[in-house]
C-alpha cells in the first residue's frame, strides 16, 4: 500500500500508512526498522508542519525507545509530542495515549505517585469516549486519528490495571479495596482477570505472605506476565520482599540450616538456596553456603577501612593548596 501511494504521489496517504507501519514494527519488536522510518517521517512532517501526525509519530518514537529501555530518549520524544499536542486540538484517545505513556515512564523511574495520577487521567479521558453516545458525536477529523471505542475500552482497562499496580508498588494495598468500591469504571472492570490477579497480589502483600505472593504470580501467570510493565515491577517487588524477609529471618543467627529458613518463609529449598546465593554475590549477606551440611554460615560484617579514601582526600587538598600558592606567586 505504501508503494502504491508513492507511485500515485499521494504523500499524505503515504505518511499515514507509514505511521501505521511504524506501529506494526513496534508490535513485531522490529525496533531498528521502526526508528529508521520514524526518522524519515519526522523530517518530512516538520517541513509540512503537520502537527497532528507529528504528535502521533513522536508518541510512537517514545514507545519504541521505551521498549529498548532508552528512557532519556523516550522522555525527550514524549516531551516533543506533548508540546505539539498543546498547540492543537488533541482528540481524547490520543491525549489519553500521551498520558498513559507519561505514566509508564514515571513508573519506570520509580515515581509511582505521579504515575498513578497520569493513569487516572488516562482512564477518565477515555471514560466518555467509550460510551456509545460520545462515540457517535466524534468529528470526522478526530475519528481519522482515533482508535475504535473497543480499543479505547481495552486501553482504559490497561490504565486501571496500572493504577492498581501503582498502589501495590507504593505499599498501599488497602487503597485498592476503596478504589474498586467506587466509580462506574471500577465496577465495569472489577471482574476482569487482570484486576482479579492484581487483587490477589495486593492481598498477599497486605498479609506479608511470600507463599501467597508466589501463588498469585503462578496462578495468574498469563494475566500478570503478558504485560511487560506489570511483569517487571511485580518481579522486582517479589525479589525485594523475599530479600527483606530473608534478612529479617537470618539476623539472629551465625549459622542456620537452609531447610529451617525455607520452612519459616514457606518456600521450596531450591528457591531459598538460589536467593541466598544471589544475596551473597550482591554482598547483601556476608557469608557462605555450606552445601555439604546444608547450612548458611554468616560472617560478621566487615568494617570498611577509610584510610585509603582519607589519604586521597588529603592529597587532593594539598594539591589545591599548592596550585593556589603557585597562582599567587605567579601574580607577584
């Protein structure tokens, strides 16, 4: 279709098709091809001053860079998209996509409170769009760049799931119950599998039960592992909670059986051994695993010798003094 548009000199249609092609490249994880095409499109669109499509392409660029974990470039592309969107009328679905992308970027940076507000804006922005009355009243100009109402409803569910994830990540699982009890949107998605899965995770977090946490991750594997953002953050949260619990359990001992730790924490011995090995390598624990006796031997925390750092600081200070004296002598 792109080749046909080129042969017939249909430039605007070709650009629209190539924008769609970038989206398909992104879904297919063909990031190199997507970035190459984005570069060409941005160059052309800036000359034509087509701000609406420029916003879309900048948003796609931000999503591609996010997919390859280049957060600075992803944020720069999103800033360009939002700047362009402020100077034109932006249809609600496109504005919601911008807010959703901003929320995801804040999540990746660990700022879940700000991310929550962006996800809320996304859900509210799409709330009126997905109703039949609102859908029928959308102008043709908006419809040309907007996805279908069904797609927007799916995006709304995604934003709502990310809101629940944000509450989990900031250690406020109790807020999820209140969130699900209020609002028509919450009622609509209450029975969705991903929402049910996140509720199970929140319940396990509230009870501080790693066994229930792992059970929820295993039982709702499809729902929690399909989405990259949810999967990565819940995996990181699980590792953090497991590490904190192990440190708390091990603290009274200088030598303890691995089976005893596994029994206390309610996890298989193989999982506990792997985690202990990782903690020793990361220097969270100072000790060794005595696999012959099935024990963890903990060493006293080594005291750091600050003589080397102090000596360097002294030499640096002396160097500054000598340079200052040399400058004053040269001025005489």
